[in-house]
C-alpha cells in the first residue's frame, strides 16, 4: 500500500512500502512553525505567516455573585479568566465589563483595577460612585479594554480587584441594588497575532 500526498498546486509525493520485510526510516525535513491543534485536526501554522491582527483564540467568562469590600485593601471581584497564548509574540486584547458597581453610605468611592497574574496593568476607575456625601450610589457598569503583551506561551490569568477609597464604607460589584435581578460581569480575552 502506498500513500500519495498531493502538492498544493501540482505534483505529488508517494510513500511506497518496501517489497521485502524490514524496517525503513524516512527522515522528513524540519517543520517551521508551531503545531496548533484545533479539535481533532492538527495544523502546522508558521507564526510569521499569520496576518497581523488575526484573532487566534477567544476566552469569555462571566460572573454574577455580589461581592463587597469595606476597606482600602484591594480584593478580588470574582471575575477572572485564563488564556494560554499559542505564540510568545502574541498580544492579548482584554475586554472587561464590571457590572453592578456601587457604593453604600459614607463618603467613599469604588476603586477598580485589572491585573495580569499579581501585577496591576490598568486602573479602570478611581472614583466610581463618587457623590461627595453619604448617599448610596449604584452606577451600573465600569468597562475597559486593554491590549497586553504578556510575552509568554504559559497559562496567563487576568482578573479584576476592587477597594473602598475612603476605607470607611462598603463598595460593591455585581450588586443587584434593590432588585433581585441577575447582574453578571464579563471578561473576554482575545489572542491577537502580532
């Protein structure tokens, strides 16, 4: 039995088994690029052949548990997503939509930031919900986008954290306010070919 590989425009390569029993070793040329597996099909893609700006993968996560913080120490909002870039040269485009941002009584504001791992890469808001007085303020969503250069092919985690600037009153994310609705924050990570 022989295997025939057709050329992309013309010609073919035929692999033929030997007529006698024994072992035959075929040495193929090295492949330039990185093997990317999508589903059950493997493709060889040379990172230099991808058009700049191509979307290589998308990760989307939503989170809906109301979370509060009454200190100026940053804590996790619960919104987190992880992506494993296929190429170290890739960028990661991050979209954050932090829903249900609010402050309770006392004169405080909600601080909100985006992290890659344990490093802050973007301060999303420093005065969310600010009223200058002790009234409550449910402002809805704080959103941001950020183009990151993680320079790795290891799993990379992005998350949001928040704090109460005044260190004297509670702030919320994913807050339902006076309704029993379903406020869900989202984070989307897109690997972009560079």
